[in-house]
C-alpha cells in the first residue's frame, strides 16, 4: 500500500506540470517531440489495437486514434479519472469514437490480454514503481511480435546516478529500462539515444526504446 500511495502522490505532483499535458500545447509538442517520426518507427497501422499508458488528457491517444482509424482501437490508460474525463471530451470534440478509456491501477493497466499490436509509455515509465508488474501485464496484452515503445527524458543533473536518484527527479536513463525490458522477456528492436530536448530545454534529453514481444 505504501508504494501505491507514493506513486499516486507522484502523479498528483506531476499534475502541476500542466503545460506539457494540456491541449493548448499539443501543436508545439508535435514539433519538439517529433511525434510523427516516433510513430513511423512502429508497425502500427489502420485497424490495429494499441494502448497508451499514462495517457493524461489524450495527446498521444488522439494521434494513435487517427493512425489506426475507425477500424482500430486505442486503450487510453491513466490512474486519474479527471484526466480520462478530459480525454473523452477531447476525443468527442474530434469525433473520435475508437478510444476506450481505462482507469488503471498503479500495478495493472487492465488491458485486454493477447489483443494489442503495440503499447506506448511516454514520459510515464519513470513514475511507475511497479515496473516489473506493469511490463508483465503489457507482455500479456500484446500479440506475438507486438511492440512496446518507451520514451523518456534524462536530465543532465542525474545522468550517471542511481535509478532511485533519477526517478526522484522525474527522470530516467535508458540503461535501466533496457535491462528491465530484457528481464521481462522483450527483445530490443531499435533505440534513439538522443531524440532531442524535452520541451526544448537543453538539459533534458529525450531517448526512445522500441522492443517487441
């Protein structure tokens, strides 16, 4: 219970960083996060079923919904109902009916098993205390050969520090995630060590790992 409470508190604290999650900055975020380029690295296409863990107000979920189109499905997962409510409103405004919202637990995203073509965890993995459990749930949810993409930011002042120190700064380096994916039984497909600067801040470097079941 202690880890669950601490995880929830981290998410509540992160809510103070509203600008990176709210609709008002989405167009700018497309540019500095190079979202289209990231999605093109995957095999996701029309009719696929995908998940967005840590979906917040729906930035990535809406991109995915437009990519898989009406015949596809996007499972948008968050542990805060207020964010899911905002996501549903954002999807409704865009007439997107292929997004299914899920109020997940801190150790279980509650995804359908064996149905998904891809799972995305963007700027959320560092908040997950129960990362081993989450990765196993993701693995069960993916079809054989299904993909998982994790995007994070590594802040300069915690570079080379322990996992705990990095997480305490809402940051995480790729070496920890790479090893955790391998331990969970995933195969690394590709990596981007430097995907640019998070929110154009030069001391926050984005990185990406794409792996498959």
